[in-house]
C-alpha cells in the first residue's frame, strides 16, 4: 500500500468511527437531544461504502473503475475516497439515470 492509499485508509477509518458513533448516539438518544441530523439508514449505507472501499484497498483494486477497469485517478479519490467509478463512467451513469427518469416522467400511465 503506497502513501496515498495509507492516507485514504486513515481517513476512511476516521469516517467509519464517526459513523458508528453517530449510530450509537441515535440508538441511545431516541428522539430526544439528537445532534445527528441523518436517519440511521444513511449511516448504515455510509458504513457499507466505507467497508467496501477498505476491502478494495486491501485487495489492490482501489484505483480501478468497476465499469471500464481503467484508473479512477488520485484527484477524484482525494475528493471522494469511496468513488468506485472513473469520472467518465460516472458521467455516463448520471446521464443514463437522467434519461430513464425523464422517460418515466413523460411516459403514459
């Protein structure tokens, strides 16, 4: 693991700890005195993404796009460590979702 990946791992471990603390706060506080703003599912999803990214770090495929198998790029991973798509594949996915949403919105029912 290179220095960049070690720094990402350190950041992810801190994020994981924060998510677990927020979940614990939600469980213990009930509906009173919350300083956590997100619903529990947000933190479960966040933990899943963090754990998936940590696994990719350990397996050596952290910087590999899941769609095209090209590099994701350090700049993108610095800003979004859990990114699993390169910027080009992410753009294609967003366009695909927008087209699907548009077609659904204007389709006869």
